[in-house]
C-alpha cells in the first residue's frame, strides 16, 4: 500500500523526420531557355530552381520577395519545404525580422491551395511544421480540410507526412485525422517502416484515438520489424505505451529485434524502449538484460533523463540489475547537478521501490534537492520524500525544505501527493506541524477525490504521528464507510489500526463497516501484520465501546487475529530490560519477564503480580534486600496491586519515542488497553536509566520512586 508509482514520461521529441520530398521533379524536364526573361518575372521552373539551390533563410525569402507574385503552387510548396530544411540557430531572430514576409507567403499559399495535389499539400504542411512557424496553424487547418476532402489521392508517404506535420506543430484536426485513419487502414500494406512509426507517433502526440488504425499498424510493424532502424523501434513502442495500447505481438517482435541490435541504440533509444515496456507492464527479460549490459558500457554518455527513465523502468517491472544500478550510483552521484527535478525524483523512487538503499546516491540526492526544492513539482517532492521514508533514510535538511515548500504550494497538491507526503513525514517521525495543518485543510476539501489507498495512508500517517485532527478523521471515517468495499486487506488493516489509535468512540458506522469488510476478506486474506492491526482495533472496540454483539466482528476472526499477535510477535529482551529486571530481583520484587497478557494478546516487558499471588506464581526474585528503600518499594507494590491485575513496567528503548521523546501512539494505545483491564502501567525511558551510574543505590532509589507512583495511578 505504500508504493507509489511514479508519473514518468520520456522527453518529448518527434521521431525521424519524413524523407525530404522534391516537388520540383513533378514534371518532365523542360529544356527551353528562360534566361532572357525579366528577372522580376521568372518562369516558375526557374523560381523552383532558385528555391532549391537556396541554403539559408535569407536566400529563400529573397526569392519570394523578388518573384512572389509569379509563384505557382509548386513554387509555394518548394519554398515551405526549403524553409523547413534549413537548420539555423537564428530561427527566432528570423521570425522576428521576416514575420511579415512569411505571412505574405501564407496568404499566397491560400490562393494556390485549390491547385495543390496530395503531394503538394503534404509538402506544404511538412515544411511549415519543420519550420515551426506557429502563425501557420490557421493555414494548416485549411490545408487539412482540403486534404480530408481528397484523402483518397494521398499515398502512404503523403498520409504519414501530413499526420506528422500536424502533430509536430501541435495543430488538432479531428476531421483530417479521422480521414487519415480510415485511408491508412485500407492501405497499410504500402506503408514502410518510417511511415508506420511517424503515423502512430502523430496520433499519440495529438491524443487521437484510432483503435482500428493502431491494430493495423501493430500487425504491419510486426511483419516489417527488421526494416525498422533503432530509433523507429524505440519510437513505436514509446508511442503505443503513451497511448496505453497493448500490442503483444508487436512488442514480442520488437523485443527480439532490439535485443539483437541493441548496440545500435543510442541513450534515448535505450531509455524510451525500457520505459515503454515498463509502462505497459510487459516483461522482456532478454531485452532488459541486453539494455542493462549496453547501459553499463555507455554509462558516461547517458544523460540524466536517460538514466532516470531506465532505472524507473527496471523498478516498475521489478527487474533487479545489480551491475547497472551500481554503475548508475557511481555515475549519478558525481553528476547529480545535471539532473533536473523529475530525474532526481524518479531515480530516488526507483531505488526505493527496489529496496536498494545507497548512502552515496541518496546523500547526493538530498544535497542537490535541498537547494533546488523550489523547482520540484508537488509529485516530485512527494515521491522524493516517499523514497527516503521507504528506505528509512533520515534527511533533516531536505525534509525541512520540503515542508516549507509544500506549505506554500499545498493548494497544488493532488490527493496522492497529500497522502504520500503525510505518510513520508510520519514514517520517518519528522514533526512538521504547519505542514500537517495545511494537509488537513486541503484534504478535507477534496476528500471525495481520495482513493482508498490515499484515505488509508493519510489517516495512518496522522495516527502514527500522533497529530490531533478531528475534522480530518471525521471526513475520512465518513468516506471510508461509503467505500469500504473497495478497501484491500492492507488498506483495511491500516485504517482500522489508525482509528484504534485515535479512538473509536462515536464511530459505530465505521466499526460496523470495517467488521463486515474484514469478515468478507477473511483472516487468511491478511498478512500477519494486518491481523495484528485488526486485533488492536477489535480490542479498542471491545474495551472502549463496550459494544452490543452487533458491533463485534465474528468470533473466529477475532480469535485468529489474537492468536497472530500472541504467537507471531517477536520476543526479545534488550540489555536495558535485563538490567532493570536484575535490579528488581535484587530489591526482592517478584516479577515475570515477557509475560503474555492472555486477555489482550500483548507481551509486556515486566509484570509484577499482586503480592498475594507472588509466592504462588513463582515470580523471580533474589533474596530480598534489607535496606529501607527496597522495603518501602515492596510495600508500595503491595498497596498498588491490591484489587488490580498487577503492575506492568515497560522498559522503553528509542523506538518507542519520537525525535522529541514523546511516546509513539502505538505504545500509548497498548498502555491504554492494559489500564482498561486493570493493570497499572509504569515506564522506564531509556534516557532516564542510562544516567543512573555509580552502583545500585541510584537505580534502587529510581525504581522505588517509580513503584511508589503506582499508587497514584487511576
């Protein structure tokens, strides 16, 4: 119930661009000499020639400025194609200077549009998309409408390139894409590998659903898989994963092909391929072995995005690759500064999910995250905190930074972020009162959007942290009552335990719902820890509510849960415990160590029975000390145990207290239950006993004072 899948996507990027088209080759070669014509009124063929020979923005635009009035439909598509081919770092500056000229070219495109054939439409859209000139979108929409009405004229490459262009420029065109989908299904056999990859990528990028097309592309791609290059292999599985479409035959074929050609994959191909298989939950052991080996060899060339996506994929599928993860630890720890917030969070999440603590890596993550926490999204903060908490790695400065940042942005947290953050802080025992107050306010407002696991983790966190939040508990109680049927066994056990800690008074409806759901699941459906948690809940109901039979869980279920806590709770006596016990024996105080209180199922450290029962019970004691302090202690025991079940002394080590030395809620609940059945409960905190050096006198005096206080216990 604690694992959380992180929400991860590879870097967005278009797949291999379509093959460059050559619209100037549409007609037979014309040998007529046009050189004597006025340069301002060139023949369209000469215009096409000049455009084709232009290699930079300025040269292409100059041709249009001089001869634009003479441009025919072929000149227009050639101009867009050439503009799209130019790769320049000065594109933004070009747009600022030449935007008016480009707008004139768009207007001219509209004029010649009715004369464009299918290839011309595809070329024009392709050039506009490659150029990335956003004001071209309205013209592209018009081109799309024209294309949709004449879709039967488009060949496979025209279809693929047009779809690619609209997706690349982020221009939705529902009617066009419906037409492309229908036509592509009919002609799928004529699509080559690049056409297939580009088409499905375009639909995925614009979020267009086309099940029949996706099925057709998957079938055809599986047959042509040997014709795909490495990038196309990675792109097509990435696309199907992004769409959430499982295509087993295709993925099997790509797994086999990729395994054989893994050496030709670059870092992004390795990352996106592993990400895709993991996202769809498709295991591919041989492929993942090959990716691991290849990644280890190229570890220094993989960037932060690649590394984080790869480890995320292995963690999501539960694939352990020790050599790969060791290499990632060594490499990532040294260059954590180059990771962005998402890379950091995903890497931490992956190592935690696989249960692989790495002090070197997590120290680097903590240091880097502290100073850059403002750049983390809510989910990234929550997942990073979750990773440290899951591995039990304290990081005080990091958690302070997360607390401060989360308080300020709590309104942007979704239910998963809220519950994971609360769970993480509670698990590590980090106190953050302002953060917990903020989570309460936000959670109560959106409690209806919480999943069963969100509800469980949140209420468990507040109960474990000992944070009083009645408004939150009321909201969670009501929501849990309504949706109890959706609670899995661990969710139910954690929720029951949390309300047992906080108190079940006034929770009759919730108690009845939990009992019914627990009976439905059955004791065999719970882990040993879950049955122990349920037992504590049942005890709270029995002891605190004194309920009618209708509010009790079935007797067999209660018995099974009680037997679990009796027989499966580890019993160990610490050195501190043994030292206290030895001192009591020296004082002549009969007692029993690790007694199981059968009525409750709890084991207690030291149980001192009523004095009248001590001799009969055979309690362990040395020859009573004759000193006055010990004598007074024995008398205090006699007085305090009269009419009681006895005295319990809990010898509490550090695990029973939080960072501020407050007793943790589970220990408080145990003492509450013991008191309700007649035991006087005393405690010896570890820090108090450790200072009692210098012989027996100080320890005797301490225990005598402790036992004397038993008489004042209610």
